[in-house]
C-alpha cells in the first residue's frame, strides 16, 4: 500500500485519499483483509485530521467488524481524541471500554494517566486515584504527573502520610517543586508536627 506509507509518514490527508481511492476501485469483498485494513486506516486518518466524520467511520467499522484486531485500538484512539478535545465524559466512556491488557504496551501509561485525569477533572476521585496508582511509579513522562495527582487525591482523602510520601518524591521535579512545599507544610501542620512546620516552612 502506498497509502500505508503515507500514513506512517503522518501525511494523513494524502493517506486518507489513497485508502478511499483503493476502496472505490478494489473488487474484493467486505471481508477481504485488504478492504478491512483500508477501512481501518481511512478512519484513523480521518481521526488524526480531526475530521467531522471520523467517529462515525470508526464506530461503523467496529459495528461491521466486531471481531476485528483493530477494535481495541480504535476505542483507545477515540478516547484519546475526546481527551484532546477536553470532552472528558466521552473520553472516559471509551477508555472504560478497555482493560489494561487491551492496550498496546507502548500506550499503557498514557491510557492510565488520561483515564485518571479525565476522571479527576470530572471529580470522580476514586476512579482517578485507581488509574493514577497504576502509573505513578513509572519512569515515563506520565509517571510524575500521576504521582502528583495521586498524592493530591490522598490529601483530599485525609490520607496524609501517603500524600506526604508522594509529594516528598516530587520535591526535585521541575514541574512540581514550586507547589509541593505548600502541601508538605500543610500536611505537617495537619499531623501536628509543628517542629517540622517551623523547620520546613521558611524554605
């Protein structure tokens, strides 16, 4: 497929046109592997372009091919699409249709973080905490933000020791080192560790 090559190069508009051209001219049946693949890539190209018909194309694909190997990937990508559009309810709906084992290994941390943040934004803290827990120890780009939000939810829950341990680990992280001292000071105060407040707060 020349179209696949264009897709790999992230030339989604050209790729979409090529897949559509192929589908219009190819004489294979609906269940032909090439046809299935072309429908899948046409939908994903549309999604990458934020085209208005992208969701319809992909949902039709999942209806037409309910046993497809692409089904879970489509749910993940649609969830990510809605997350990028800040439609967190819709993102949760698609992410919740997946288990960790349904997601490609390279996307697992992103999946947990975005599921966590979408739930956090909607104030569904138990679900958010559970998702952040899965990735808070990761060394990927999603690890430290997950630890931050996980610790914040522990703080809201009055689970001060867990929150403190998380925030202390973020003291040297450039993204969070200006905000976590306020939490730590507050937690020391809540725990009645007034000497620690006096020692720590001035810094």
